C-alpha cells in the first residue's frame, strides 16, 4: 500500500513536469518552473525506487513485479529525455508522448494491486481507484496540451482533434468510475468537479472550443489556464488520496480474512489428524 501511495505521488509530480515542459517547448518561457518541478519529481522517484527494492507480491515472476520493473525502466530514460527537451530536440507532441508513455506504465501497476484475489470489496475499490487515476491523467493531459496551445497562441493543424480526444477520455473514465464507486466516493468526485476552479476550467475550455475554427490567436491566457487547471487537478488528487485509503482498508480486511481462514483450516486439519 505504501508503494502504491508513493507511486501515485510520483505520477502526480510527473504530470506537472510534463505539462510545464510542454508549455516551455511551445514558448521557450518558464524554464525555471520546469527545473523546480524536476527536483520534486526526483524526490518522489527516490522514494519509489526505495520501496520497489522491497515490494513484490507474488514473487519475482508476478505480473505486479513485471509492471513495476517495466515502469522503472521507462523512468530511467528521464534524464536523457530531459536533456533533449532542454536542447530543443523534441517538439510539443514528442514531449507529451514521452511523458504519456512513462506515466501510462506507472499507472498500469495500479491495475495489478488486486491481482489474484477474489475479495469483492478490494477488487471494487481498486477498480474505482484506477478509474480515478486515469481520469486525473486525462485531465492532466488536457492541462499540458492546452498550456502548450495557449503558450504558442494558436492551434496547429490536427491539434484540435487531439483536444477533442482528451475530453472524450475524461468522459469515459468518469463513467468507469461511476460504475464501481460507492455513493460517498461519487459524491467526493462530484464536489471536486463542481468546484469554482473546475468551473473556471469549463469557461476557459468553452472559449477554446469557440476559437478553434477562428483565424488568429486563441483568446485564453496560458497562465490563467495553467492556474485553474492545476487547482482542479489538485482537487482530484485529494479524492485520489481518499480512494487510496479505501484500497488500503479493503486490502487490510482481505488480508485479515485470508489469515483467519488459513488459521481455521490449520486448526481443522490438526483436529482431523489428532482424531
């Protein structure tokens, strides 16, 4: 559970690094923000690597361990790709794609938390947690993509289609979340998405949609967009933390039930052998 919490923290910090990096590549402004965020990512990565050295449910051959190792191999490329971004070798699309792939591998680890269990409460909570993590990732992809568009001042050919795809992904993962979430979990997400900051994101998004086919620059400030989109994502992060606590509680209950069943089986077998 501690590993999963540190993993979600690394994902959160990487999302911010990706989105700031995309804005910098598009405008060559704000590099100090990028370097500061890299320090935060490095700290989260140190914590994850420490935990990865000891975690490994199911043994070295488990799918969970395989996903952990694959994610760490992807993260190992971070230093090299940062230099390429710094040297101007990557486009906005390349920058977003690299971070999307790394984050995608990290999020795949979450899907293996409940592997091998038949505990319904744990499986439901993990499914809900994964759907929320994916929704948050789609929201962050929107933040980074729009930050790059507004920093450049306009949509490039084909970019509006990508924008629409990212919005569709958020709707999809929201539906997945609602399908497995408990009522209080749905209420927590609804509060986050109905906040004033989320409302400002909706307003700015509407302006972008209205200007997508217009000639000339988009009429949205990159600073305003990043500010409100980040506030919205931070609210989603709060919901994510609460869901992680639900997963931890369900995991603890499942472990206790399994230990209890094993003890009863051992006692029963001992009595049979004694008789």
